[in-house]
C-alpha cells in the first residue's frame, strides 16, 4: 500500500515538473512572438512583492469557488449518475436529469452575466462582483459571490460528470454475463443493481472524480472575468488581454497543480479501494 | 489436361464489390436515418449554414452610430448601437463558430487517424501505440484552455490558425482512442483471415481497418464539435478568438452594456445555448449510431 502511494506521488511530481517545463516553453514562445526581450527564467523579476501578495489573495478566492463547485459536482454528479443508471429505462425520470444535461451546454460566462443582471434587477445588489458591497459583514460578500459562481459552474459540470458515471462505468457493468444471468434467473432489478453492479463499480467511480476538472477550470477562468470576481481567472484573462504571458504562465501552473493533485487523490482512492489497481502495472486505465 | 477457367474480363454487376469507403459512408447515413431522421435534418441544416452563411446571411454593415432599440416586430432580437439586427448577427456568429469547430474537429481526428495508420503501416506497433497512448494520457491532466490562451497571447490567431490550435487539442485528446480502434481491429477474425489468404499488411489495413476507423472517426468528430464551439466562444469572449462577429464577441459586447441594453446580452447567449444543445444531441446520437465510445474531455 505504502509503496503504491509513494510511487503515485513520485509520478505526480514528475508530471508537475514536466508540465512546468512545457508551459515555460510555450511562454517563451509567446514572448518571442511578441518581440519581448524578457526571458521566462527571469519571471521572478516581473512581479513585485505587492503583486505576489495579490496573486496569493486571488488564489484563495478562486479556491473558494472551486471548493464549492467541485464538492457539488462530485456529490451530485455521482448521485445523479447512479440514479440515472438505475432508472435508465424510465422515461419519466429523464425529466429529473434533463436540466443538468441542458445546463452542461450553456456557456457559464453568459449565465454569470445574467446573474449579475438578476442581482441588480431582482435583489437590488450592485450586479457584478466589483460593485459596492451591500453586505457589511466581513467576508460574507466574498462567500456569496463565490457560491454564486460555484453553483453556476457546478450546474454545467454535473451534466458531464453524471454522464461519465452512467455511461463509462455503470453501463459496462450492466452488460456483463453474470448480471444478465442473474436477471434471467429472476432476481429483482434493484437487488442486481445495488448488490452487484454498483458495488463493483464504486472503486472505478471514485477514479473518475477528476475527469471534468480541466474543463471546469477553463470555464472558471472566463466566468471569473465575466463576473469581475477578483480571482485567478481574472488575473489570467487580464494578463492575456494586456499581452503578459508571464501572468498566464503563473496561473496555468497553479491550475495544472490543482488538476495533478486531484488526479493523484483519485488514483490514491482508486488504488486503496481496489487491490487489482494497487498491484497492477498501470494504476488507472484511461 | 483440364483447363483452368479464367475470370471474365468484366465482373457481373451482381458480384461487383462496392468500394469500402462508399460502403462506410452509406452505413453512416443509413444508421443516422434509421435512428433519428430529425438529426439528419439538423445535420443538413448545419452543413448548409456552414457552406453558404455568407450568401444567406448578409450582415448589415455598421451605419452611423444610432441609438439601440429593444426587440420589436421588425427586429425580434433588437438592434445594437451600430444599427445591426441582433438576430442576423447571432446566426452569422453561430455559423462562424461552427465552421471553425467543424474544421478543427475534422483536422484533429484526421491527424489522429493518420498517425495511427502510419504506426500500423510502419510495423512498429507496440512502441507506436504506446507513444500515442502516452500523448493522450498526458493530455488528460493538462488545463487545455490555459494552454490555448498562452499560445493565443502571442499568436493572436485568425480563422485557420485557431482551427489548427483546436485541432491540436483534439489530436491530443483522441489519438489514443483511435490507436485503440486499430489495435482492436488487428485482433479480429477477418484480419487474421485476410493475412492467411495472402493479403499484405497494407492491403488488410487499407481495405478492412480504414473504412471502419473513418466511420467511427466521423461520429467522434460530430460529438466533439459542440465542445470546440464552446471553447471558441470562450476564447472570443475574452478577445483572443475570432474577433469579428462570433458568439463570444457578441456576448462580450452585450456584457459591457448589460444594465442599459440587456437584449444585446440575452439573445446571442440564448441562440448559442440552444445551438450547442442541438449540436450536442446530434453528436451523441451520431456516436450511438456508430456504436462508438464516450467523447473524451477536451477543455
């Protein structure tokens, strides 16, 4: 067990280093295209201490949104995925998860702009996140804006997550021979599903919690800028618009670190729950 | 001595074998037709829109700055500050976004098929398939949107460059899947039969594997298009994608005046959402018709 965890951690560190190198090369390429004399290894000189302090504040603000969003996605995505697999033959139940399916194709940055409009018209709030705060309690307004962004992003990501759970894992489980023979022998559907299919799929279901994260991070960046929320996404987009690849590089490294960390967690959980994954040559089969 | 009968110079029509590529194309459209003819209609509509959008949708040129007007009977989506009809602008923006996404998806999946085909033809299958799988594996934890933004900062891509960038993302995301199709086909009985009958490896691959892979590739491309449209819209929204008249640009313009003229924000986004959902359901139906797999994550 310890050997498996250490090995996966080592691989994650190698991934992070490789990702930093790739992103650094791309940044240097962009600097070269922009005819900038700066080099990517002189990055530390591009930001003063105040800017770095601002960057760490922005990171905390973005992690707040991500924590709300991803917790919602994992809980509801798994729950709806399992329910939709269990009741996949019921037409009426489709109405329950159809809104999530539709929401996954609505541009989140458009929705947050609508939310700003709704805040002003319906609630009398200032609209975008950089407006004058109506709530005088310290920190509460940040959580309000973070939850607004997090819920909108989660609504789209749940649509992807539940389809991955249903189609990728549980549907394969239902097509196995012993499941069919159990059905032919007259066992109840619910017994077959909860006692066999779901039980066998649970380790693999934990291994896919990171699947939609890169897409969500991309949409988070754009939505933060759209909502004028002071997070990493705004830093990335403003840096890109002002022609500062260093800002994009720094944010992309943080995003890569988050994805690699969540992937590592998914691999750990999958390996701990499933002995075959722990002892096999490749821990996760993508 | 018995004379060996020679084949007639012209094969009778009943014994004539159809082209494997033609056969694959007929299967694609046949299955689509059997499953949901509505989707086939939608596909035709999209193709027409993409091919002839310039002719169908003459965008009104920016006239002298006039006051915008809210939706009315003449302009159901309202008019922007330049006096342009928002309905026409939204449709034209959609055609642009869809065109770049279609080109990107086709190029990316095509490059994946080409790379896998070259691996099979070269005979270095084990190391070749392993390398292609590793490419996709590393792509799974890359935040693709940040990488696209990083490249776009320097390049400021136009239509074709953006299509190539999107194709690169698609290539990385799909190449392992396409390589696996070739690997699976290698183990099938008809491949072994073809080898036993004396066909060369290239003949077996070109006549047996390639039509199946192309058929599945079309379905895969269809399922990837909505994700690419969403990505292109997001890039345009922040000013790094197609800068003239795409959905993202229209939404970004509407965001600036959302409290004064909300229709400039609401309607382009509504058209984008509905079109993306229609494209996504078309892609999923095409994928199911072709008995393919789940589309991979892209952005």
